[in-house]
């Protein structure tokens, strides 16, 4: 509840905070003490309100807009009445707000309030424009103190309900939070729905001992320690979307899966792979991955972000090798295929050290076709850095040339097979499956053949060949030196493969 000392309309019951002008309300004229407080603030005042939060009440986590010092407007809190069981959280941290003090809080950040005490919490809340006087005050002010948050057992509860069938059947997020809170109360936990909602925005630290059904989908790299993985529980789910992160996004639509995700280190171990797919990009690698993912006995990790995070990390080669093995080892099943990102080809030697017995393929295509595709819709690795001075065509041709050069240098590496785009999809069921040591049944052939008939990246569409259209679109670039060099590398690779 609240009343206004200043408001857009000048009324006491107007709690609005937006407007071009603000006027004192009749209540301020009857409150000389508040008038003296406001006179201390030598900055343009806007809305001024007395806001009360009753015992047992809470304000859900939310963000306000353009109410921060950098945007030229601040919200100031002066606690008038509070108690030790009032909790004000800003960006996940609990602030220590004492009566009689004056605090600026950046409410653009996520914030929420609980009053678990037995008395009202009352704040004088002042919105003001930033001026030179306020800047000078801020320059000599201290940070708002942080204090410990109460231990409510939310992470322990999230660990308990991971396999709760009643909750797993609920698809609506708000309904799940309400039912989960009722379950928590029945189990003796003392938190409410807003506590659980706020906690769900970050991963739990309580991880079950049994990791069956858990998938690591993101890594953090704390200084001086092994990677910390974020996991979701998706038992029985298969990674069948075109890319790894598409499958994770689909799994996280389930509110219980998102609520119970947690953080824990990867376990040491060696994850065996049936095969690895390297590629030039836009040359059928997603088609190959989707075709194998159609087989019920095969798990395909299609460009998983954690794999790239490890390769791009600051770890030593030895550490990266161990982490790559641990990540792959987190997935169950004997027949696992890893599809790499296009820019991973230069890392082939390191990746092979992690999986030395694993056969690998390199998929490639006439570079004019690949170039045309990226000029129309650039991939992540085709976006130039800010300092780039090359044209779009020169930059893209240079990236593709780097990948092809790495492929040429890898011709002598054991376990490799080079496959041209023109050999697909027949090569999937033939030379690629044989190279990966994957015997296929008649049913497997039918599943792969069916998967190869649809657009790999847009499964709702039928595949339509676009080779000639892409080649024609790139003909205008043939005369550019960087493109001629790129085509020369491709011709050299073709000749090397044919010999």
C-alpha cells in the first residue's frame, strides 16, 4: 500500500511515477518533517511516495525501466520502519537497508522484497533527476552493504522434486510454481512462490548423485579450477533437432526441467565416439548429422556449445583434452557421433589427441556455393571483428580458405575420410557409415533415407537442391583474388582426394 507526497496529478492517492510535471500533494503540506527531509535533496524531485509492505507480504522480482543513475534518473529509498526479517534483493544479493539512512538502488536490475517479520516495512521512496549536486553526493557515497540471505532450502527442494511425476505433468510455468510451493510447504520448507520464482532464474547447486538422464549444456570456467557445467534433467529425451542447442531449448520449455537445472563439475572420464564430422560449412554436415540422429540407437552431438567453449578456453592442451573427454563422457550410449563447428578444423590434431581411435570425416563443397550462402546469410564465423578492414567477400573467402588449408594439412592424419557434397545423401548410408563402423539394418536404411528427404535445418520443409542457384549467385566474385585463391585450394583438395 502507499500514499503520495508528490505525484503527477498532485493527488495523495495517485501512485503514478511517470509524467512531465509533478506537484506536492495535500499530505505533504501536513507533514513538516517530510518537507524538511525533501529540502535536503537539492535535485529536481519527481514522484515521492510512502510505501508500506505488510507482514507476510512480498514483491515479486521485476525490473523497472530507465531508473538508474546512468540514464539520468534515480530512485532513492529512506527506510522509516523495518525489521530484521525484511529482505530486499537486488540482482540476487540481499541489501542491508537500515532506518534513517538514504540509499540509491538501481532498480533497472532485477529486484524483489520479502517481509517475513511481524511489523510493516515503510519506506520513503523518492524519484529524482540527476544533477551536479547529486553527482557530487554520489562521488563521496559508500556502496550499499550486502548481508547474508536466509537459508530457505530451495536448492535442496529442487533436488528432491526432480523426478516428481505430479509436477512433471504440469506444462504451465505459473501453475507449476504454485503447485511446487504447496509441495514445499507440505514438506516443511518455509519459502513462498516468489522465492522459488527468483531462485529458478539461476541454477541450483544441489546435484543428485545419480547423473542418469542429466545433460550438460553450458560451461563456466572459474579461475584455477575445472569447468563448472550447467545441467538439465531430460530422461529419455533424444537430441534430434538440427543443432544441440535447439534440443536444449526444446527441453527447457518444460517448466520443471528449467526449475531443477543445476551446476556441478564434469566428471573425469573418456567418452567414446563412433565418429566425428568436420566440415567447410553449408555443405551437408547438418544433413549427415540429422540422418544419423534418426537412428534410435545413435546419439548425435551437433555442434554442442560446451565443446566450443572448451576449445576457446584458456586451459592448457592437457586440460582441454581432459575436459573434452569428460563432456562427451557425460552422454550415455555406445554409438555417439560428434559434429564439430566449421571453425574447429584447425583444432583437428588436438581433438584427435582427445579421441585418438575415433574415425573422422571432412565434408566439403565447391567454395563458390558456400560463399554465396554465407554472403546471403552469414554464419557466426563469417561476422568480421570490429577492427576488420576487408570487404565482406574478402573476409568470407579468407575464412573459408583457412578451413580448406587446415583440411589439406590434415590429409596425412590417420582415420580421416574426405567427402564431397555431391556424394550426399548416398554416402551417408555407404562410405560414411562404413567408415564409422556402423552396420546398418534395412530399417536403418529406411530411416536415413527418410531423414535425407527433408531440409536438415528446416525439418518441416522438403529438401530442394540449390547447387546451381548458389553457383550462379557467386559467379560475380570469381575475379576477386581472394576468391580465386579459395577456388584453387578446393581444386587442390579435390585432386589430392582423387589421387
